[in-house]
């Protein structure tokens, strides 16, 4: 299996260090009693905590009251989370490929970017900055984005067609998340889309129970480590060192098995 952009360098070490029991833990997952035919508790968890990572001032309890029970809140409080919720539902019901990812971005970015840039790759340079205005990452150049994304989708297609162990599925899901966020293809909504893409890949390979994994909540609860592990690869896209990605890759199974041992 020859991949074009997803690194396999760390896979042997990852397989030695990933916690045991992923399959058993996955099989034990059940939908929450709060879920109804028209409301998914775990999609709400994913939407709320992925949004909280991006600084949205939303609380899970309030969102459940809004989404499940129709409790009234100011639209500004819920609209971006509603958009991400709809994108997650879309992903649940559509195969993972390029045009569907574009559509998912159109849905989740309705109140984030201008209409013309929803589902469309950016045309300008992209910098990720800290709260005090320092540049902490320089993303792929606009001219590099289409080619990098084409290679990523080709790798995803290849992986979807391959028989993988559950440990390999978790490795590649996290690597897809990391490579996507390092390319940073959209004007905004990259983090939300990267985390959705990770979960989408898990579900395509492992089945619908993957949607019950609370990875977004875990990333939020450990957001300092989450961002530090993403930063560890380097400042500029052209100089990224995926040999430093193991701490990030090992976070995802921690959402299923709390103690990474």
C-alpha cells in the first residue's frame, strides 16, 4: 500500500504503544438514552465540543435543551453549532469522498465564511496566530492546496478499500485529521472539518458506533495538549516533521480507552 501524503513512518511504534482493547471498547458503546429518532445525543456532543475548541461559548446542557426539547435561546448562541450538527448528520448518511467533504464544509461554515467560499479552497495565504498576535503556523500556499488535497483524497480512497486492523484505522483517522489541518484548505472551519473527517473515516471503517466516540470532547478537555501536539510538527508547511506526530496520534484512542497506560 503506497500512500502519497499520509505518513506511515510512525505506524510500527504506534502499534506497540496504542492501548489494547479498542475493539472490545467499541463494541460496548451504545447510543445515549437521551437520543430520539429526531435527536442524536452524541452528534450534539461532537458539535458542541468541536465548536468549543474554536471558542464558541456554548454549553452541552443548554444545547441539548435547545436541540431536543426546543428551549428558546438567542440564535447567535446556537447557529454555528446547529450548522455543524447538520454537517455531522450529512456525513453519517453519505460516503466519504471529496465532493461530500465540500458539502459538509458548506453546511458547517454557513455562519462562518462568505457564501462564495463555502466548500471552496482558499485563494490567499493562511497563517494561524496566537491570541497575542504571534504567528504559530504558516499553512500550505494556495497553489499547493489543490494538489495536497487531491493526494489526501486518493490516500483516503485507498485506505477505505483496504482491510485494516482497528488499531490501523485509529492511526490513519488521526493522521487524516492532522494532515488536513496542516494543509488548512478553507478560509475558516478547518478545525471543525478536520475533526469531522476523522470521525467520518472511523465510521466508514468501523461502523455507526464510531459516531458515539467522544473524541471532540476529549480534545476539548485536553485542548492545551491537543494544540501543543499539532504545533510540534513545525512552524511552516514545507518543513513539517511528521516524525513528531506520535503524541497527537495517540490522543484519539484515549477517547475510547481513557487510560492510555
